[in-house]
C-alpha cells in the first residue's frame, strides 16, 4: 500500500515550562510559526510531512484551519494555540478537504462549528470503509520498520526521519484501533461560502478535483493569506513531500473542472491582495507564480482536450500535442509534475470529456477478481466499437501485467499480457512480456513461441534474444 497521506504525532504531551524548543508531543517536536498578528501555524515533527494547523484570532473567536488527524496531538496543539494567542475561545474549524490527516482531529473541535465542502463527509466514510486494509498494512509495516530501525547503526543519517515515520505510523494505527470516529463538518457548502468573523472574513472556494473531490481554498483578505490545502506546492522543505507530491486529476476522484477553474481563476486575479500562500502540510511552500502556473495548466488542458476531441483527436495524439516538456516547460521540473502524473491527468481529462474509461483498468479489475475468460474477451472485443466505451493504452496494459507478476500472480499476469497482445498484435513488446509471463507459469514452449514472434517483429529486441538463448542453452527456469 502506498504510504497513507498525512498523519501525525504522538502520545503524551510533554510541555516544558517555557514552551519553545523542548516542547514535544509523543516525542515529536512541536513547531510554532507566527504568520502575522494573531495568526499561528503549528505542527509536529522535523522530518515527516505532517499537517500544519493554522489558527486566526478574530472578533468572533478563534478560527482553526485543519487538524493533524490524531486527536491526542490535536488536543495538545489546541493547547499550544490557546497559549500562543493568549485566549481559548475556539468557535470555528475549517477542513480544507476530506483526508484523515486533516479531518481526523475534528472531535477535538466538536464544540465548534466545523465547516467544509459538502463532499467531505462522503470522503471520510470511504476512508472508514478502508480501515481493515489499512490496519493490515500497519500490522506488517510497523514491525518491518521496527526491524529496519534496529538494524541501523546509531549514527545512520536516516535514523531521525525513520523514527518519526514510525512514531506517526504507530499513532495512526492507535487512532484506527481506538474505533473513535471523527465527526464530519456541521456546516457545508457546494461552491463558495463567506464566513463573517467580525473583523475578519474568510472566503471559502471549492477547488475539488486535483487532490480530492472535496478540496477548498481559504482566502483571508484582511491578512492577504491564501490557503490551498493539499492541492499543490512548488517547493518542498524535506525529502518526504507526502500528500503534496502530486498534482494530478486522479481517476475515481469526482471532478468539476468548470467550477474549479472559475474559483481558481478568481483567486489568481486577486494577486495584489495575496501576501502569502499557505499549504496544508508544513513542508510545502507555494509561490504565487507556482499557483498561477498550475491554474494555467489545468485551464490549458481542460480547454485543449475538449477542442482536440471535437477535432477527432485520439488519446495518443493528445499525448503528443500536450507533451509536458514542450507545452509546460515551467512545470516539467516542478514538484508534483512528472510524465506519469501528467499522463494520468490527460487520461482523466479524456475520460471526463469523452466518457471513455481505461480498458486496462477494467481488465485489471476483472482479472484481479477472477472474472474469467469471457469477461476479458468482451473488453478486448469491444475495441473499435462505436461509440467507444474504453480507451486502450499499451503502456498501461503492460504495467498492469508486471504488477501481477511482481505480486507473484503469474497466471493473472499471463491473462493480462495475453489481452495486451490481442489488443496490440503488432507490438513486439506485448509478445516479449507475454513470453516472460509464460515462463513464470512454467510454459517454456509457449514462451519460446512468444519470444520468437517478438523477435520477428523487432529483431533488435536484445532481451528476447538473450532469453531465447538461455532457454535453448537449457538454463531457463520459471524464475527467469
Ligand atoms: Zn490530503
């Protein structure tokens, strides 16, 4: 499993008399950053990508943006905020999005109005349904991390970071084991909402689609602060960027690009009123230019993909038309961008525009659940059907086959590679991959036939030639 987004700190608040440097929560250092008069940003950890909670003192009480997701930490940080602001009249909590490392501490602010997008609750429920799988991951992941730590010399430079990771994993596991559920927002909105806090107004804008379905931006004109949650960052302060590591229109995330762009572009127009952009995790920084470039990227793709589709473009031609390096050179090397993320965004925009979904995704799901030959055939046979229900990406089909292979599920890998070869009969790489799968299930004759086919299509396939030579030399095994 991919590392869970976010998460934080530890048990038992150890407050020293004077606060400051030696203050820790569960062994993790507490950080306090002043963003202005009556505004503090707090978080824990030096190495982990933990959520930062920002608090504003207003005429109508303290408004807090986001929790760390671990109630024991949030309780301690609530105390730190009260001390730093010299008051404890908390009235409002805002969730920038649904992720547990932002909403998981909502119970600590149950005495406040909790404000968030109307899709936050659904996202929180989905995460709840995933609880057992996550616990299973911790059951093996935590002992593995403990063993790794124990094996390292005391002066290993990676120790401090690994220790914090482990502390965080343990805390998150304990949150799940406790069975406590965080309450969802008590006040929700769909597009925009203004919170009147007397001397300070907070403008909330729905920006969902590039991180979760429920992302919002929080603009505080009085202080010139724009908070962008986990949607983006153009500079990382650690080598563990966590949630901020990607800027992607992910499959399965509910997108509303027109609304997202309307709100983002409005905010981008407030350039002269924005003094500081604040990301959802302490270790990300965002410049106005980085923000504007990302807004421009989504606008260019959203308009561009629709125009290209109307002109009869294929998905393959889109990849060429919107090549990351050539079209968005200012972003190609920027945090959150790489060819893979960009490809995922293009595919998702293609899906949103055409209604077509990935055949590779469908095949992977079918084979994964053991749906059988006929179901797989049906997807393969649908290629060329009008209107098209799926799009077919060679690289995805191949990657899914290897995912099965790496998971030790060779028969499933063979099924995936076979579908790949059926869909792309002119692809030498498909037969090369299928050959590898067949070797893994012990079908040497079948593998030889596939490698020969691959070499016939591409005599330059040195891997195929090497494998064939090994087989003929009697050295081939299922482990090849
Ligand atoms: Zn997040």
